[in-house]
C-alpha cells in the first residue's frame, strides 16, 4: 500500500510490518464455507479460552503453593504447561510441527549426536513473528521469557511530507497517481539502547505479541534486571527476542544490542533458532502477528486462526550446537565482519538466524515499528 511506503525497508524493499494478505483469486469457497467456519471457530476458541482458565487457576496457583519445594514446583509446572500448550496447538490445527536441526554450511562435519537441549542458564535466541512459537517454546522447554526495557521512548510523531522530500518515491515523478502520494517521513531510525529486562509470564508475553517496548503490563511482573543477572539466577533456559517486537516474517528486523559480549561464549550455551510460517491463502490466514489488537490481544487473531478449515504449517529450524557462538569451534570471522562492533554476540546471532531461516536482514528495527503503529492507528481512525 502506497501510504505505508515510507515503512518499506530501503535495503531489501520488504514491508515488514503490514499483515500479509492472500493472493487475489476466487473467494467463492471461502463464502460458501463461512457459516461452517464460524461455528468451527466459536467452538475451538471457546476450548482454548477454557484451557486458558485452567492454566491460570491450576498451573499458576498450584505452583505458588509449591514455592517451598522448588524441584517439585518446576517439574509439575513444566508438565502441566507442556500438556496445555500442546493441546492448544492441536486445537489451532498444528497436528505436526516441523522441527529441523540445520548447519550454517551444508556438508560440514557430522551432524549426528548433536542434541539441541537448552538447560538452565542457557539462552535461546530467536526471531519473533507470532505468539504461536511462544506456545511451542513453552511446550518444549518451559523457559523464562523476558521483555526488553529501552533507555528512552521512541519518537512516534508522524508529519506528512511532500513526495519530493521522501527518499523513496513510488511510481513515476509525474505529480499524479502513485507519484503524488504523500508518504510519512520516518522520525525514528537510530537504535535506542536496551537498559534491562523484566521476567514475564507466558500469558504476558503472548499479550505483548505485536507491541513494542516499553510493553504494557511487564512492570508488574518483576523488577528491572540485566540479562546476565536473569540468566545466572535462572532455573530454566531464557528466551531472548533481539528484534524486540514481531514482524510479518518476511525478513529479519534489526537486532538490538542486547548482549554486549564477545564470541565465542563460555560458561553457557547460546541456542539459535528461526521460525518460518507459510504465506496466507484464501482459506488459510496468516499465522504471523505484526499488528496487535488495541484490546484483548491476540483474541481476534486467535478467532481468525480457529475459523480456518485448512491445516496451518510452521517450520522451526535449530542451529546445531557446533555452529553456535558458544561452541569453542566457532570462528567469528566466518560469520561477522571486522565492523561488527562491541556486541559481537548479537551480530553473530543475527547473522546465524538469517542464514538458517533464509531471511533477509533489514535495517529497520522496533523503533521504526513504533512509528509505524502510531501512523497506522491514525489512518484507521
């Protein structure tokens, strides 16, 4: 859409924030099956919400009672969380989830025997496109989720500019048609420093899907702490999303400098993964969630998924441990340039995530998305 052309990444031409739409085609089958899909969606959504109530009342309450017995508390929490998360994924249509361990380069050594099992105080680094992968991570690892806290708020005010002042003007410069569209000028492009993290619950980070820092509600969960402090005290793996927000999955947003460490890493494992979703079709909605709902996020997206009569797909790629930045065989020069900066670990994770997921890296970050959301909501009023 031309009015959002200022939020197209100049290096790749990708629009990372708009919700993907299915290709233009016949929607006759979609209209015929609408009554059936609506009933189907109501039933499935109700079951998911019932499981949500069960999770809150049983898992969180029971775990609070078992605080004096940490090992038992962790075991029961992991078991119940895994069961409920997997049942929710089944209700959403994910009967089979493709999980593949991949190498940075093909035909390099023996991949067998390399297990991908993050332990307590290890870090899982991933891109972020939806709340679906959050359920999968909870099902597999029951990890600690964290949300970033920026040093300052991004400037989100938008001022329409004449097309002659926009660095990228779509169409011909004739002054008519698409060339005369007044695009907004991005006012936030420089990275904003992340000063700390807050531990959040699974439900809190699901509600934060699509939003940008500082996240509403995260302040109620825990005090501001450094990522290293959270990692050292963790009794489970810690999941970090360096993009700090979700995209539509078409590319990889700019990683914030969240680690500040050199590579290779010692004393703990850095497990890199990448999540991909298939593009939407007439009967299959997008699984990505780049634009959040203003209230009860992401219930509207949940209902959209449950009304689908086709099986959704998700592809999860895990980088083998021998290619990880925490491997002592890791060679930084093969992944990073000499201009990587002080935070080599973040740069290495960004490069590896893009390589295993076959995603293009973009120069736009969460600061640009904050500006986009402000402009998008202004247009929708």
